[in-house]
C-alpha cells in the first residue's frame, strides 16, 4: 500500500471514529463497502455515503445523500467537514 492509500485509509478511519463518537447510535447502521466508502442507512431505505470523487482536478471527500430518487453530492474540504455534513444530513431525516 502506497503512502497516499495509507493516508486515505487513516482519514476514513478517523471519519468513522468521529461519527461514532458523536453519534453512537450509528454503530449498527454504518458500514464500509468493498470500494472503501462508508454508508449510513437511514429510515425508508435511503442512505448517506462518504467516499472520494474527482472534484476540480483533485480527488476529494464527498458526502452523497440519497433520498428517494434525489441524490445530492456535497464536496467536503476536510474530514471534520465530512463528519459535520453527515451528521447534519442524519438530523435532517431524524436518524442521528
């Protein structure tokens, strides 16, 4: 595993840890996919997903909110912003 991959893995683990620290109820609903993204299931079969996508010429963390047929992709500048964005999305659907 190269240095960049290790850094991304460590950031993902920090995001997971911070999410569970701030919202312990996520323990059963937060899973890691085979691609390495984190998915928090929400009521109604929807989900909030954390992953990495190309944004503006670089690969960045994004939070993807899936609600029914609507999908929102929210770019984040830091791991802290990822956590805040996920928790805000969960509060919006009363799942945090």
